[in-house]
C-alpha cells in the first residue's frame, strides 16, 4: 500500500475502507477507537464539519480554525482503550499523535473520554500534554521523507 491510499490514522488499512466511510457517516464509528482514528484523520484533512459533529455538544467549541495553528501531522499511535466497544456507553482511548509546528516536533499525549448517545459515539474531553522538541536543520525530517529537515517540512 502506498502513502496516497494508506489511511492517515495508520491502521494499516486503505483510507477508502478505514476512515473515509466513517467521515461520511458518523454512525459507522462503532467503537471509541474507530471514532478516535476518524477524528485524527479529520484533523489531518482539516474536516472541521466532521470534527464538530463528532464532538459532544456539552464540550464542543463554537468554531475550529485550522489557520490559527498550521501543523503537519505525522502519525497516530493508539496505546489502549478502556471500554468503548459496541455494547458500552462510555470509554477512553489513550493515544499519542505527532505533528510538526513552528519548526518543532510535537507529541500530544492524551487520554480521551467518549460518550455514546442515541447510538453514536462522541468525543467528550481529554487529559493531554504536549512535548515539544527542536528539530536540527541538518537532521532527517521526522515526516519520513528521507530528506533533511531544512529542505522538507521546516521550509513550509
């Protein structure tokens, strides 16, 4: 599978069979992990409509503006899930996502809480911390391109 067809959530599946169907139909997120993966993919693709729709109304921001914090998303790693299956009404997902922002490698570590209402999972809130690392200009770019950072993502 190549980068063009691989799902951004790094499940190993093709986008067309992984997150794409869920982004078109929120009902297809049967578990908290599926919702988490689809929300990450929505952030990568700047799909504010899906992010808002899958965010619980009690904690949902009024707007999302991707221009405020332009980032290059690098990957998602799911560490574990507590509950959040088809039969549950709540659950958590422990994950780390990596991204580049302002010349720094950032790792957002979060434990997200989800609630199911009327058969749909919603992101409620998360406890998170961000770890930032300066990227040396002559080091290989963390995006995986094989190029030096100064000729790749640091030039964006």
